[in-house]
């Protein structure tokens, strides 16, 4: 592994680029370590309470009207960010699975495809499930292969 630091007076912010021929566990760990430096912790809301959960405990995010909910194994919490904002700050083990959902790839137990072409994700240790749109199915399959 090579590490190179370039100084550029024209930059307003730090940019980290990782070049590799494949996504490996080591690269993912480097990415996670870098993201921990600046990534703001998400705040989750339920009723009048605020919760500070680990992202690894979140199974998926989905929209319900104008609101965004994060689902854990036992609960659902509201998040005050839009899905596209979540996509920018979530770790690589989260993947868009439909126009209205983002899933935690590490929490996926099974991916069931029906004859009609729809797919359903099932998660470990819960009855919660979510559908994958046809548009995002191949992307999800590729990420599952890379991450597993």
C-alpha cells in the first residue's frame, strides 16, 4: 500500500482519494476510519425523545410521505435528513435499494426474488422486510458480492 499526501493551496477542504483494483475489507476499514473523523452522528427521534444509535444497528431507511424513518430490529425512528443527504454521509455498507429506501447490506439475511420481478430483503433476527426496485436490484447484488 502506498500513501501519498499532496498539498494544494487552491483546495477549500480536504479530499481523500483511494485508488484500488477491488473493494476489500482493508479498503472498507480505511474508509470507515476516515469517515469517523468527520461524519456527524445521526440523531434519531421517537416521540419527544432523541436517540443516539450506532449506524450498524439500523436495518434500513425509508420514506413515509415527507418523513424519513430509520428501522432497527425492534423500532422505527424519525430522521431529519433527506434520503439523498443520508446517502452522502452513510458508510459504504448502506446501499440505495429503491427511490424511497436505503438498506444496510451487512444486515441482509436473504434476498428473495419472485416471478413478477420484485425482490424482498429479509434481515437477521427480525420479521422486518423491505422491497428492492428492479432498477436497483443489480447494484445491490454487486455490492453484496463485494461486501461478503
